[in-house]
C-alpha cells in the first residue's frame, strides 16, 4: 500500500482543503475532496481530516456533499465525538430547499451507525415523512427502519408506526413499498407488518404502478393475508393474473408462490397455476442470465417433485448446450431424469449418452449416474447403454458405470445377470477409491455369477500393500469372505493371505479390527459365518422409499421462491440447521446493529438460562429410552400446558440442536413436513426430578402446543423449566420465520 | 429480499467497491467468498449461490468482475439475480463497458449510483433513464435535475417523466427475432426456438398514448379475419407500461411509453423452423500429418432477402498449424487462441450456396487425451425478414396536443 502512513500526503490534503482559494473555486474544492476519498478507498487512514471534510460538506455543491457523506459514513464509527459535528451540518441540510439535498442528508444521517444518534434523528425523520418531495419521503421511511434498528431493544414508538401505516396510502409507489419494508423491520418482534383487508385491497389496486422490485415484494407481503371468503380469494387471483405473465422472472415466481399458498385448499387451482406458469418458467430456463436460468431450473425440479411429467413434453428444452456452465448442465440432467416417460425415454437416453463422453469428468460421471437413475424404471435400455460405455475403457467412465451398477443391482435385482455379464474386463480401468469399492462389492456379493471373480479379487489382494484407501481394504475383506462362502475352493488361499496381511502388517486400526473380526468369525464355523454374512443382496422396496414421488404441492408452497429450492432440499436442511455462528463470527460484525442475527442472539439467551435458573440445573447426557419414556409418560398427569407462537414449518434438526444446548434430550420426533408434527422431550435436574414434554404442532402456522409432565411436584422448578423451554423454542421459531 | 451488502470484486477476489446497506453482515465476510468459489470450482460443484456460516452469497460474473450480494435472510433468489443484472445494465449505460478499469475510473459515480439503486438493502430507483436525469457523468446539472416536484397525479406514471419535448416526433419500431437451433451431426433438428422482441425507440413529446397492432392470430380469430396471414405468439411478455387488462380483453396493446429505448414485448415461438443457413461439414483427418475441413453453407431463405455479416465458426484441433483456406465467398481467418476458424461472408443472398476448404498441418505426436468436439456455430443477421412472419399492422399515436408523429418499422432476424 503506497499510501499507508503517508503523513506527507495527509498534510498536503489538509492544506488543500483548508486553503481559502481552493474553497472559493467549486471545482478545485471538489477535486480535493475527491482525492481524500481516493486515499480512503485505497486503504489509507484519512480519519485525521474529519473536521476539514465536515466543513467541506457544508459547501453548496451537492456532489461534494455526497462525497463527504460517503467519507463520514466510513469514518464515523472511529470518531464518534467528531461525528456529532457532521450531524449538525447534516441537520442543517435537512432544511435545504432542494429535495435532493434533503434526501441525501437524511440518508447519510441514518447511515451513521453509532450509538446515541437516535435523539438527533427523530425530528428530521418526522418532518421528512411529511415532506412534499417523494424522494425525501422514500429516504425518511427507510430511515425510520434504520433508526429503530439502531435503538435495539428499546420500545417502538407507536406514533411512528401509525404514521408509517398511514403512508401506505402515499401517492408515490416506492414510498408505499418502502413503508411495507420499514414496518416489516420495525415490527419484526411482533411478527412483521400486519396486512388487513383494506391494506391488502389497497396494495392490490396499486400493483400496476409498482416497478418489478416493488411488485415482487408486495406479492411476498400479501402471503400474510388470508381472504375471508372464497369469492374474495378468486377476485384476488383474478386481479393478480397479469403478474404470472410479467417479464420479470422474480415477479412471476413471487406470483406463483402467492397463488399456490392462497389456493392451498383448492388443488385444481394450484394445478392450473402450475400449468400457466410453465411457459414463463421454461423461458426463464433458457434465459440469457445463467443465474436466473439456474434458479428457474431448481424450481422446475421442485414442481416435478409433485407433478412428475409436468414438463415431459418439453424435454428438449432441458438438453444441455455446449457453452453452459457446469451447474446448469447438472441441474438439467437432474430434471431430465425426473421427467422421463415412455414417449421421450429414447431421446433423453440418447442425449444423456452423448454427455457421457464429454471432456469434463464431472459432467460425464453425472450423466452416467443420471442414466443409472433412469435405469430404475427403464432397466434394459439403460443397462445396455452402460455396458456399451464400458467398452470405451476410459478410467472415469468405467468407475462411474460400476458405481451406477452397484446402486442399480441393489434396487432392481432383475438386472443382476446383465450386470454380471458386463463386469469382467473392467477391473483394469477402475482406479479411484469409489469405483474400486463398488467393483469389489459387486464381485463379493454376486461373485457366483462372475466366472473370474476370485481371480480379480486375488489381484486386488496382491496389490493390497500399495492400496491407499482403508475403505477399499475393508470392502475387500468383506467381499472376499462372502465370496469364500459361495466359492470356497478358489478363495481359500487368497483369503488366508489377506487375513494374514490385515492382522500382521496393516497399520490402519479399523482394517485390522475388521480382519480380526472375520478371523474369529471364521473360527466359529462356516454356519455361523453364513448366518452373519448372508444378508439380502438387494432390496427393491428401498427404491420406492428413495423417490417418494408426488409430494403434495402444499408441502413446498411456502418454500417456493426462497433460497431453499435453490440449495436443494437436503443441502438446505444442512445450511439452515447449521449450529449457531461461532462467536468470533458474530464479533466480526463490529456494527452495533447486529440485530438481524437472530441465531446468535437466541443462542446467547439460551446460554444465559443456566446461570440464573438458580433452583434448576439440568444434567447433561441423561438418556431415556423410548420405552422408559412411554411408561413414565402414561403414569403421570400433565402438570403444565401452554401454547407458543410458531410460524411456518419445523426443522427437526434445528430443534434438536437447540434443545441439546440446554440439556433437554429429544426422545422421538416426527420428520419435517409431517402433520401433525410431534416431538417428545425429556430432561432431568440435579435433584433427580424428570421433566417429560410433548410438543405438538397441528398444522403449519398453527400454535405450538406444549404439555409438560413432572415426576415430582415442585412448582418453582417447573416454572424455570418451562421458561427455559419457552426461550429455546422462541429462538428456534425466530429462525424459522 | 434485503441484500445486506453489495460488493464488486476483481478476478482475484479483491473488493473494488463495497456498499454495506444494512450492516448486519460484516464487510469482512467477503474474504471467504473467493476461497469458496475456488474450492467449489475444484470440486466441480460451483453454483451461483454459496454460503459461509449464516451468510449467503449470491453472485454473478460480468467481464472481469464479480458482483456479489450478501444476505442472511432466506430471500428471493431470482429477485437478487435480476437486481444484480439490473446493476450491470445501469453501469453499462453509464460507462459503455463495465469492467475493472471503468469501475476504477468512475468510482465516485459508482458510489452515487449504488446509493440511489438501493437503500437499506431494498432496490429503489433502477430506471437508468430517470437516474440519468440527476446523476450525470459531470455531476454539474445536479442542482436543477432533482428538484423536480413529483407528479401530483394520482395515477403517476413512474416510468415517464413529464414535460418531455421533441422537435420531431418519431417512433422507431424494431422487430428482432433470434433463432436458436441445434442440429445434430446427422442433420436432424434437435432444438428450435424463436425468441422475438419488439423494441421501441421513442422520441415523442408529452404523455402520448400508443396503440400497436400486430397480425396476432388470436386477434384475427376474434375479429373474424382468419384468412389473412397471422402468427400465433406464445409466452408473450410485456413491459410494465402495457395495460395487461386491455390485452386480455381485446388483445390491443396500448401503453404510455417510457422515453428513449426500451423493450416493449417479447414472445416465443415453438414452431419448428428449418435452419436458415444450412451447414454441412466434412472433416478428413490424415493421422499424424494434416486435417482437411470442408464446410458447405446454404442459405435456406427467400431469394429477395440477404443475410448480412454471416460468421461461421468452425472448431479445429488445438494443436493445428499452418492454415490454408480456399473459399468461394468471403474470407476465413484462423484464431489459434480460440481454436477456431472464422469464415466471414459480408452478404449472403438467399438460395445461394458457398463452400470453404481449410487445410491444417498437425504435429506428428498425437495428444493423449481426447478433446471435446464443440459444434460449429453460425452468426448472421437478415434484415427486412422475420421467420415467424410477424408484422406490425399499425401504430397509433394519440396525444392531447394532437401533433403528427411518424412511426418507422424495421425487421431483423438474427442468430440466437
């Protein structure tokens, strides 16, 4: 950094700023200010120039004011004392005749994130809300949200809230949307802005005036509104029909979500909406913006989850083109897998086959796994294609094919023979750990059908010393013992050598243990080994479990158009259930306004429960089995019942993690998305008293019913336990919304 | 939605410009971004949505820049991406090109724009026409521009400001259709799609009311003129200025246009179209020495039309050298850095056929790994012609002052 510690440069800048000749010439003055900003942008410490800069901000030039406010916003946290100077001149600007300057001053003032500034903000904000220029009102409305955020826990001013609600009737569309956004932030604790009938209808009427951002956000806010009657509901849907055809994909998505949620009791309406949104979604899938395309594809997958075959006639739209990035190709292949049907299976497989020989290893393997997936329904064709691919003798292709075979054989036992015929000759081409494991498993489990199975395994045993992966060695052990049962004569010698190696020479403890285990097992006789090892070789029922198709639309309607489908279901659960951000993390946001991070906040509260519970200390790691729990539960009377506010669905992992932090054990729990959702919890305090709890959520957006039973009647302990539980569930509910 | 902060990073991941709108995500978080991108790229699992801890990064790449929005909320992804693209669009309109250099040169304006585009994480004024009224390159006009009093009309038209005046009142209508076609090696059409847009360039005074008539099949059926040539449009989307209710009722497209350039509507046609320029190629590879490529192009459109600026890009092996070309029309160039031969034909009349032969030397040592074979791609533009046959039947301009205005129509078909 050339400018770091540039004392000289700083002094020169100060001289320039203070020079009356410079100050007299507007352009020179601005150029000097610009230089300061440039230094700041390059990382130099220019905080020493604060008084001069504030003075420069008082000049009439509006561009200069902007530059100064940029400076002040960046430097204020370091110089809270001097920042008050800036506040003074900004307040003066709030009464400037030009609305541009007034708006700018308001925005910069609210942008100063430092404690104690609220008292200076209140007056200018209130007059800003009544300003005649819409530009100022826009800034003022959002300014209110910023101010409340700075206040932190303090009581929200009711008059301010009313003022904002009345501004929803403003003429300027952006002011209206800003009001909604601001109210949402301000009333976060009370569950956000309330959309009642007059407001909803007012918003619906203003819809046409809004820009695309406004439209999509208003559509999101309208999710809160529950129409009173069927008639009203259909009126709303008719009014908003145009949004489904909007040119902005975000509006289309938001409208779709609103339709799906509003029509949750009318499946035919939902189906109709999904049909109508097909066109816009497809064109988003082929849009120029890759990211929008990706988002659209993710949502297409979501829809396909409930309506398989919805896009089947448009399968050609999901063929990959050469220049697309990898992530889009992957999504498209997933989509292709899901929309395959009798008519298009030939073309889809043909297309996927083309990808299998792609230069990109990931893409080729992805395509092979995709064919493997389709093979669950169209077995013969797919096995044919996969076998053909083995002929290419390409390392990554063979490895992926073998893995696909392994998964397939497990689910569709009818194709075992075909797979076994294809297996010989591919052992040389498999080099990676995953592929080797798959091959060894196949040879071990179905070795009696592969003539050269023992000799292939023997080769592996020969080279076991140079084998890198312990997992491969473990697989090899199991496979060889299994094969020994069906073809003892050919395997005995090899097995002996392998066991000797594993027990005597192997360094990895897990492998050695596995070796010892089999050794001892073999000592106890062949019958015993058979009893232990001859588990089923396939399980077709698992396939049904895996593609639980046709999840009803309502299970995901509330997630539509959020990040959840973009992450994908499994990943989203992981991302959202991740334990609260590590403390260093929270500190890295030096800004006082860390209010949004509900999670770390919730966590702090949770941890606080321990010190001040006083009479109650829950013992960690007490485990009650389900039977014990059931017995105790039935024998006790409910000592406390309450209901907690709850919004949306439940993430079981989150709940469990949160409860674990306060030493409440989760005995049993329904899976996510099940209705009614139930969970049973138990906890024990140091005095030996048991607390058994049932959580019950009848439907999404209902209240959470909690009933607690206690083994010994101690009211004060019960009180503390319930309040701890309430805090935890409150924190979790905050995350969900 | 609510993006917490917006970053513009260079290719190495160093922030050029950052703007923290909400302050709930620390500016330091961005340091994790580049690491994540690299890591995921290596795993082959790069997605436009990344996460670190509780922070989600939504990013797009433009030229040599990354634009990243961070958020902690479970927001609306398509909205954020649309916004990022909007930011790119606005910047492009200000600086012609958006890249590292232009950001560095104009960072004051960039800051000003970021300030106006978004406040507290919510998009505000994003219409570049309106922004240009009060944020100018020189920043001199500033005092006059923004003090305009907002319209007091209840039904304010947010996309058009009042009091616009032109000496000559004109409207230019561009009907642009782009054809996306994918043809397999054996000549069957895998994918065909026509995406059409109607773009307007409006130089009209006051608050004019425009009506556009197309040869839309649904409309013709409504009015009983089924015999005329008509087009069935699918997936029609309009600019927000179009009154959708009227379109739904009687299929008239009526609107108050914004000033200057804008896209009035877009549509899609799913009908099978035959390739406008048919390409056949023969590649003969003599191992270890040379490769000969013969490409034949045939214009399969009306004789009266002429395709302009036809560019046929033929991929060649990356280790080819000493190119020799023979063409029946136009010229061919070898671009070794892209492994392509570009054959350009300035004008290509319909029904004609052209040939190109290319000859390359190959090194005698063959490369081990197999190369992907990218498809041959064609770029072209055919003026005064639309594949779909869409026509502008009339454009009516009504304004209170009753001036005369001239509409101009132009049709172009281009490659997608």
